[in-house]
């Protein structure tokens, strides 16, 4: 069984708005490594649609982008992508699949079928999966910024505190820190 790892950019005040992170080669290399290590990506519909609106065009060269971004886009194009949605069932982007039905059993089946693990990158979906005790690890890229606005990490709340065990903390040259935590059992 593979692990479900929640990974997202987050500011010091908990903002997970993708526009608030530092988008440079080092950051893209960090997320490329995470994606390379994972067997599949997992998103909610809103994140999927945001990604679908940009990255396929970068992958095919229709949008001018730095080499690090293009490499990430090409790898993302090939990676299996799973989407949780109750309002959309058609996901035409290459290697995209709908996760339908019971959320707990659907995600558990995905974890069981993906020995290299699943990389989750959607804040709202992470809240629901956290409530179901399905997230195993957290790999946050904490940016040296205070956004002063939302959306924020787990902003709709959780039923209780989660204890985590620090696996590693790696500073990047741009001032961000890659934090790797595992659920304390």
C-alpha cells in the first residue's frame, strides 16, 4: 500500500493561495522531485481545473515557460491524475481519472493500488481526507511570507489536533523551508 502525502505551498500565516509562493527553479525542482517519487497525483475539481487550464499548454510548448517549468509540465502530463468531484465526471486531460462514490473507500483503493504513493495537492480535499484519517505524510513548502489573507490550511477546521513527527526540514536558497512530517501513531 502506498502512502497518501499532502503537499502544498504555504505561507507563515497558513495561506495556501498558489499565487503567494515563490515560483522559481528551485521551487519547481522541489515539486518535480515529489511528483517523480509519487505514483499518482490527487486533486479536487477546483485544483484540477486550475492545473488543466495551464499545464497542458506548457507541456506541448504552446505557452512560453522556463525550462524547469516545462520539464515539470511534461512529467505532469504523463503522471496519472485522480480527481474527486461530485459535480463533474469528464476529465479529458491526459491520464486523468475520476474518483467517484464513497470518498473513504475510493481513496483507500487508490492508495492500495499505488505502491509508490499518491501526492495530494488540494487544500479543501485535504481537509476532508484528514477528517477520514487517510493522510499519512505532509510535505509542505513553507514560504517566508505573511500573506494576510486566505485561503488558509484547514480553514474549515478539523475535529481534533493531529500530532505529527518531524522527518526533515530543508532550507532552500530562496528562503523557503521544505518540511516533511509523518503522522504520529
